[in-house]
């Protein structure tokens, strides 16, 4: 292999080296970081909400009578209807569901004192049917009892005797425990400084998600259910879980049926949970899609750049190639010459690119809180780009190998 | 050493057929110095290219150093060029980005010699053409005559059986041309067969044997001096 003479030729013509080397370096730096972000976003797409996603829908209704008692009565009548309706497993009134991007959050404490030790958590309203209605994974304790569930209006405190918390919230609240079940029976505190109140943890559910991702906190996994039926001004939100096979029918018919029960209000189109999830993932999908486009374009530019420059070199060196053939080079020798030359240039570009990729990642880490680039991405990206470069160089290199030896005497 | 019998070469494009060589027969003995002359377009380069396995002939037979070359694979032809043949071109054909040492090294690398063998051959070949001290220079730093001497060194380093030179002095002034000719004569004296195309009657006269090509045929065979023991060429009927 004629590596040394090729290397000295490359170094004598630094323009090509700089052009392709820089292009490879920049491509590597950007592509590796973009791929890493894409990978994270695609991982988000596999998020599970912790509920029976395929069979849950929500219904919003507005236009209730404005007094509390009538509204509560309407909610009970609607729930009675929903629970008896064929195809419905269970239904309850709530405020919001995981991944909806809107809901309530608060800080709760493991102790009465407000000394800064607290966690951010999402607050969900639920009744005794919580576990069946959402299909939650209750890993310890019990569901709410009917007697614990109270109506709730906006002007009240969140006081209750019992709460059900997510396993992640339990572990975050009590750093001293190592299994979430150990939080059973403990107290969760809430309320203003001079008006503290607590509730006992009666159940632990696993895997359920908050309505949104916190930017800096871990709120996404922190959930506290309170046994309340929300009576919020004049609208209500129901979560309904269907039997397998009945989902499409419910989605289509439940709205007119409920509307018919009471013509004095408006029942909105139901939201299927898969759509809620889809909306939640839209940003991640868009970001991943955009970055994939950028990566593909960059790689394409890189390929075209290499094909272009190597083609130029082949044309420029036509007579030299013929001469080499006359002096005894086989077609394989000529092919190898251009592939080795390109590999050397790409390798130098990749070396610079690794440094640039780390620098870019450093900046992304400090500016956007992106995670640190794992070595596997860097090594994989570098190897991938080398292989791509050699593959791209193959096209003009094969053309070079086909140049006939007679060119040595026929061209001037 | 080299025998062509009734050889023909036809170039076909979709418009025209050019019969560059017709009923072309020639025999060159080992150790001969053959000067090939003829008008422009008569087929001299075509003959040299076929003789040097740079192109394939379209008819007849061609035997080189005991090997019938018709139908040999490209790989095999490359190997024969590398081992048995040396080329000197009108335009020198040095590789501009390689220094003299690396230029002479090119065919030796294809030969697969190890580094010390290559170094030995390169140094002795450059010595022979008087350019050993310039081995780190690049072609552009040399005069035309010097460049052609490097090309001769490159052709010599592989110790070829035949040296093929197509107008080696065509781009040189007469002083440089004579210097190159002297080197070629020295090489021939040491036993290497040489076939040289030239337009220069003075140089042609210095060769042991003259072959004249007109219109793709060997029409005139003359020896510069009669009674040469190796001038037994076969003319076409
Ligand atoms: N590749 C080619 N394709 C078509 N015709 C060619 C080709 N090479 C040479 N010829 C033709 O063959 C004839 C002989 O050319 P050449 O051997 O180069 O002549 P010379 O070297 O004596 O000047 C000319 O008519 C030339 O035009
Ligand atoms: Mg010619």
C-alpha cells in the first residue's frame, strides 16, 4: 500500500484536504450531536403514561347551572349514566389526565415544617373508582373509599384524609426509604405556613405520569391523587374507560348521548387518550423530524462534496492515471489509490470533527441542558462517516480505474 | 524478443473505422536498437502502444518475450508491463506531486519489492542518469532534459527487457536530445532492447536499425549499417 507517497501528495495540495477535511469535521460535529438529540427525542416517543392508554377517553362539558348543588347533581347523574352504559368499564370525574399539558401542580412536604424540603407534584382528582377507571398499577395499599371522596370547589383547600401517590413521588418525598411501599401510612403535608394540613398515604401507584414534563424538576413522575370530585364553576371533566372493542363506539356516540341527558349544556367532542398522547409528542416528533432532515442533508452534502472533489481529481489526473497503468498499476491499484487518499483525508477530518463534536456538545450542555454525548455516538459517528466517505469516493474511483493505459501516450 | 505477424489495429467509432495498422509484421531481436520513423498519423504510436501492451490489437498475432499476448487478462498485461517493459514518453509523464525518488519508486511499488530493494534500485537508476543528488526535488524544479532523464531512470529501475520510447526527444532542444540519446545508447549497449519513435533523422541514423511506417504498414526496412547480425526483420509481403 502506497500510503506515504499518497500522504505527501495530499499534504502538497492542502486546498482539497482543507475543503473535505473541514466538511467532514463539521458534518461529524453536527451529525453526532443531532443524532444524540434525535435518539433522546425518539426515546420520549416511547413514554408510557401509566394508564390504560388504548381504552381511555375524556369528555368535557360546559354550561351547567351555576350553583354548586345542581352542578354536583348533574355530575352524579352523568357518571351514573356512563357507568351503566354498555361498553364502559368505569368512569369518574377528574380535573385532568397524564400528558394533557395542562393541570394543577403544587409543592408537598414530608414534614409539617416548611424548611425548603419539598417536591413539586401534579395533583389529580379522583374517586373510589380511580384504579379501574384509569387502569392504574396499584403496587401497595388500597383505592379510595367512597366515604373519603368529597365534592370540591375552587375556593376550598385541598384538605383530605387520604391520598394516593406515585411510587416516584413517594421515593422523592422520603429519601430514607428504599421501596415505595414503605411510604404507606406516612403523612404528606400541604398548606400555607400558618395553616398546615396533612393526609395519609393509603395507596402507591406505579408509572403514572404528570400532565407535563418539568424543565428542571422531576415533576413528570410525581403524582398525588386526592379523593375529590371537582365541581369547577360550571364545567366538568370525565374520564371514561371502555371495554376492549367498545372504544370506537363510545368515541362516536357518547357525546350525543350525554348531551341528550341535559339540553342546557354543551358536551364537547371526546378526546381519545391516544390523541392526547399524540399531541404531547408533537414537539418531540417535530424536533426529531427536523434534525433527521438536517442530518440527511448534511450527509448528502458531504457525499456530494466527496464525489465532486474526487471526480475533479480523477479528471485532473487522467494522464497520471494512464501513466501509472502503463508502469504496471492494475485497475485495483488505481481504485485503491483514490480510496486510500480519501480515507486519509476523511480520517484527518474525523479527528478534527471529534474535537469539534465535543466542543459543540459542551456548548449544548451549558446552553440547553442537553446531556453529555456518550462515547458510543462519537465512535459510531466517526466510523460511519469514514465508511460513507469511502463509499462516496468509490464512484469516481471506479471511473479512475477504468481509464485506459493508452492515455499515457495519447494525451499531451 | 518481439514478433508481430499480420497484425492489425482498427479503431471503431460510430462514425468511422480507422485502420491504424494493416498486415503489420515485424521481428525485433534481443539487444536491438530500432528507430521507428514515419509521417504523422502513420501509426507509429499505435504500434508502440500495442507493443507495450497499452492497447490490444484487433487481428493477427503478437508474441513478446516468448509469450503470446492475445487474450491475456488486464491483470496479466499490467504485470508484464511492470516487469518486462519500460516506457519513455514524449511528455515525460512524471507525477508532479512526487519528488524524483518517489517518481522512480512508482513502478517498483507495483512490483511489490521491499523498501530496501526499492531504495537500492532507485538510487542506482538515478545515479545512472546523473540525478542522484536531486532525489528530493520535484519535477517542476527540473529542466525538460532532466525530467526526461528521471523518466528514463523510472523505466530502468525495473530492469526491463524492452524500452519503448515514443518521441522521447520531441519536447527537447537538440542539446538535451543528444544527451538523452547518449543515455539510451548506453542502456542499449548494456543489453536492453530499445524501440524508439523519432522525427529526428540525425537520431534515427544513430540507431542500429531503422523501421519506416507509412499508412499503417511497415513499408521500408533499412539498417543504418549493412550486415548487422540482428537485423533480420520480416516485412509484410
Ligand atoms: N483512439 C483512437 N481512436 C480512433 N482513431 C485513432 C485513435 N488513436 C489513433 N487513431 C488514428 O490512428 C491513426 C494512427 O495514429 P498514431 O498511431 O497516433 O500515428 P502517429 O503516432 O504515427 O502520428 C491516425 O489516423 C489516428 O487518427
Ligand atoms: Mg504519435
